C-alpha cells in the first residue's frame, strides 16, 4: 500500500482540525471496528495531534478551573498533566481507590459513588468520569454490564463520561483467562435510557502517527470548543494524508489488526512464561501493551523502595515504569511493556531479572 502525498498536504489544508478526507476515513474505520449504535459521520469528530491532546481538549471544554474529574487507581500517569496543566484551566483528578475490590466489577462503581458523595460534602465540583477502556496500566477490558453501570452513575449525578479507547484494537485471546471480557466501545452503548448521549465522549488515535480524534455524537458545542483552540492542536498534514490512505484500505487494516493481535498474544505468553519461571508475580491481562508486575515481591532486598528498584533497573540500562507514578495503591508494582521484538524482549527480561535477583 502506498500513500499518495499531494501539494495540499504542504498547506493549511482544510483547517486546523483535520482534513475532510481524514474525518471520513476515520468514521469509516470506526464504524467498521467499534460498531457504534449510531453510525459516525464527520460532524461527530474533531482531529487532534494525538489522543492525549484529544483528552486535554475534552477536559478544557467541559471543566472550569478548580473542578474535578473522577478517575480510578491506578491510571495512566499522563492523565494528570494532560487534564490539569493548560494555562488558566487547572483541573484536578479525584482519585478513586478500590482496596481489594476488582476495579472492573460492579462493586467498583459503588466506590466511585462513595468518592463522589464525599467530594460533594466538601463542596467540590465534579464534572466528569474518565475511563481508560481497555485499561492502562492493568491491560483489561470493562464488561458490558459494568460499562452500563458507569453510564447510569454518570446520568444520576449529571457527569460527563469520557472513554479513552486508544487500545481498543490491541485485545487478544489469553488462554489463561478464557472468560476475559473483550472490548466494547462506549459508542456502541449510547442508549438514552442509560444516559444523555450529549454527555458521552470517546477518543481514539495512533500515537506514532500523532493523529487522534475526539468523538462526541450528540454534543457539537463540545467539538466546536475543541476546534476553537485547534491552532494549538493541529496534526501534521503529512500524517493526515498517510492516515487517510491507511484507513481507506480495508484489506490492509484487517490484516494489520490481526497481525498486531497475534504478535501481542505471542509476546505476552513469552513474557509471562518468563515471569512464572522466575517467581515474579503479575496480573493476567488480555489487552494493550503492558503487564502489571510486582517487582517488590520478587526483589531479594525486602527493604527496597520503588525508587531503589528503579535505580537497580537503570543500572542494567532497562526502564520499567514504577507503579507509584500511576497512582498504584500498593508499592512494588511496575508497568512493563512487552510489545517488543522477541530478541529485545528477552534481553530486557534478563536484565530486569539481574536487577531484582542480585
């Protein structure tokens, strides 16, 4: 497949929020892959320079300075800066802790309810709830009935629901958890009996291409607000055209997604077999690019802090993100990316082992 680059790509094109052709291509792609309850068209999306930028636009448009957005622990560490650092619009994350409760269960929804009630008692203004679906860093998908419960919770309390779906198509079969839920886009569940569609928003994108999109099918003013600051979010016109060419090629897309899933499943099994052999605890997953591992339980020095472990890893010239940066509720947990060529993954695992076992 070849991408044809035109001179149009070397100008401001169709504006700062993505070309008409890219919006049409993304809608075609998402209609095929996400099964939205109502078909997407180009008026439902705005294009940004990546998913983090889409989330920032969403938060900037929905909340005022000093407001809060609910998020469950652990969560993607960039949410804090993405949501909270645009000048003049400092928005806070209100972290929800689960303790021993499965964060993908119905019981977890009650923890959000409790956190919301406590925040309201302190006169805090909550504007939205953000879900990473599939989850970063836990690598799991929310069951459909749990997503419905979150929608009901948001409707009851007048909250926007932001669904970060960047890892939607990086879900694979894990034979160790055969009953693991697959991905369900929030766009496929826009039932007005659950919540107001104008309060439902999603994002998707491709990090390497620096192309993202904010999707809101029933809230055009939100997208207009994002378009209003698109001068600061403008994606590359070259990336725009390349992405358009990629997404219009259905045969290539299907082959790419299948290959990606097969390689992720293979790398995941290779990495987790290694962890099992060497007694390093981890949580099973079936989505995204990382494994939540407990290096604190594996290191021989039981007095070592997360920073001590990170320092030992860096001595071996290997980097694994510490869980405390992701608001982990327990120390010792780390997020390990396994989506590497087999030789790179094996070398990294061996270096990690040397760091914690010597």
